[in-house]
C-alpha cells in the first residue's frame, strides 16, 4: 500500500464493491484489492475521463498521475463541466492491452488486458502548492526524472492549467490473461493454430526537436528508456 503524503486521505487495503463497481460478468477476473489498482495505475499514464458536458456524455483521453491515494487528471473540458455541476460523478478508466487471444473458433476469441474503473466526485484544484504537486505527479507518471530536468510552471502557466483531484475510494480492477478456452473442446480437432499474440508497447530512440542546437543530448532518464517496455 502506498504511503500517502500529508493531507491525502487514508485508504483501506481493498475496496468494498458498490453498485457501480460490482462485477456482474466474469467475476473471477475481477478484483477490489488496492494493490491491484495501484499496479494498473502504475503501468501507464493515459486514462479516459467520462463526464457530462452541457447535458451530453463525453469521454476524454487525458494524462493522469497518482500521489498516495489520490488521482490527478489533466482536463479543461471536465473542469468546465464541474463548474456547471460541482457534485457530478465522473468515471475514469485505465486499460492496458497485453495480447490478442486467437482461438480455434471466432466465438472464443478474446483479449488479454488489465483495466481499472474509478468513480468519484472530483474537485478542481485551485491551491497553487497542490497544483504543483499534482502536475509533478502527472509529469513523473509518464517520464520519471523530467520534473526536475525541465523548467517548472510559472504562476501564469499554473493559473491557465486545469487539474482535477479524485480520491481513490470507489474502484474495481479486471484482469484477463492466459490462452484460449477451447483447447479441450470439440474445436481442438480442427487442427487450427490457436494461442496468444502478445501486444507490447516499447519506447523508441529519442527524436530531437529539429530546432535543438547541435550537441544537446537527451538526458539519461530519457535516453535510458529507449527499448524498454511500457507497463
């Protein structure tokens, strides 16, 4: 379990399922353990934020970061919707695709994945110190070491940035893994290949800005990620 910085909410070791997070299908793939949620969140930096804007549902891809038991999300559209409906619930999802499950029959095809779904009523972060911490969490989530390397936000930039904070108190995780399920069924006699086609995301070689002066090399925390796997 994470150690929360001062001012962040304490959290239990797991989540009691609610009507929104209760798994109704394939419950054996689900989890309400905090450790599983933290693992899914730690493996990425992009989420999808579901909000209602002007009465219309909208799902926005955006970056996130965690600090203790709090999730920070960058999103101006969501901030606008929360000004109109400050008590509105949002839904944040994070998904990692690990492979295509290719069976002997189309019916048994599937996807190996890890995903998390988080519900809550977020708040717009206005305190400058907390906003800095939240932006640091977003930056370090995607590129550890970049916050100290790059110039940090000015007061004007902070004021122009929209950041939401969401307590991790209502969530569920679902994980699918393994081979196809038809290896011992009648379709096994078809003589067709079946298995898993892994999906792996890796970082490539850093590409410099065309306007970068000659001799400015990428720092170790960026160059060292080339060839490494995300998540």
